[in-house]
């Protein structure tokens, strides 16, 4: 329990600092959005390039693990999108961002340290494979659907063209292409640009968490509890349960990697989730969902650690 607390406590402290900065009027809401723009335009792309470029895909591929993690993530995303779109009458963009929150984990900052406690060295491979699914499949899918939703009202061809144009200017999508290309070709970046990428990548987590706290100030939560509960429950319960089911169906995965994968899937959504929602005016709900889900994950992950075989 103390090990889990040692991982989650710094996250809430930084979120609290951002909230305090907004409360004391040290930074305005627009200034917070500026920091968020810095994260999504520079820090997050650097993090993605670093994560993909430094992991040769051919050395870590486990097709059964990739298939299981991909199907579980797609299943959780589809469930979230369908519930918000069909049963809550939300827009396409709103539903896609909700589905993203239910299917993309905070693998690096919360999931991996706990997975390493449970599975040891195989957790690194599980982390890399999970990030391939998240960065190359889930995030592009969610953003593409959200962008397409913003273009509703025109012909199908126009919607596709406009969506592709927007995605081509999205720094996250560009970074995925660049990082994936470097990983596939094995090209090593020169020292200077690599150092810049590493410095920006290191700033992504604290800056994103700080913005979350700032955005939370003044964000109404009471009227959104049903939506927040759906997103949080989908992330903390549906995603890991679906992955456990996929592992059971696809049994050709080493047990340590299964354990690591379930822990990674049971982590809260990525810390930059509100930054992703900012483009569609959903940063407030995304920030509240992240905080409540991260709080809830302390209990669900602790229970998971008690139930998983040591």
C-alpha cells in the first residue's frame, strides 16, 4: 500500500500546486491554457518520439500480447464511445474523447512502476508494446474520430479531406510518424537534437499535471458526476477486465507479461488527457475525470495487487 502511495502522492502534489496557482491568481486560465499548448505542441511529441525511437520494434514484438492489448483497448474505447454517443446524446468529438479516456493508460508514470513491482523486468516489454498500441492505434483513432466530428455537415469526401488536413498538422500524429519511422529504420538521432527531445520529454509530466490542477479551479464537477463515473469506471474496471479476458482467450503470453499488462490497463488515463481534450473544449471534464480516476485507482490498483498472484 505504501509503495502505491509513494507513486501517486507526487502526482497529486503537483496537481495541487497548479490548483493553488490558479486559486491565488498567480496564473490566469488563459496562461494555464498556454502552458497546456506548450505541452501538446512540444513536450508530448518529444515524449512520443523518445518512447518509440529508442525501442527497436523487432526486438520486443509479442504478437499475442499486442493483439490482446489492442482488442481490449478497442473494446473499452468502443464501449465508451457507444454509451456517450447513443445513450447520452453526446457529440462525436465528445464521445471519442470519452472513449480515449477509457482506453489509454498512464503507462509510464503510474502503470509501469507498479507493473515492475508485480512482474519485474518483463514489465518493460509490456510497457513498450502497450505504448505501441496506444500511440499508433488508440490515440490516432480517437483524434481522427473527434476531428471528423468537428467537420460534420459536409460531404463525406470533404469530411475526410478536412480531417486528414487537421491530423497532418497535429503535432502528436506527426511525432508518432517520426518516432515510428526512427524505430523501424533504426536511425539514431544526433546528440544535440536527442538531448533537446529528452529535456522536453522530461517536462511533459510535471507541466501536464500542473495544468490539470489549474484547469480544475473553477471547473464544476457536481453536474458531471455521471459522466465522470462512466469514464473512470471504464478505465479502472472495464479496460483491465477486457484485457484479462483476452489473455485467457490468447493463452500464448508469458504469465509475467500478463500480470504487467493487467496492471498497465488498470492504471488511470494518461496525464495529458485534459490537454488532448483542450482542442475540443473538454479540458475541464477531462481534468476532473483524470483526478477522480487517479484517486480511485489508488483503491482499485491496491485491490488488484492483493488479488494478483505474486
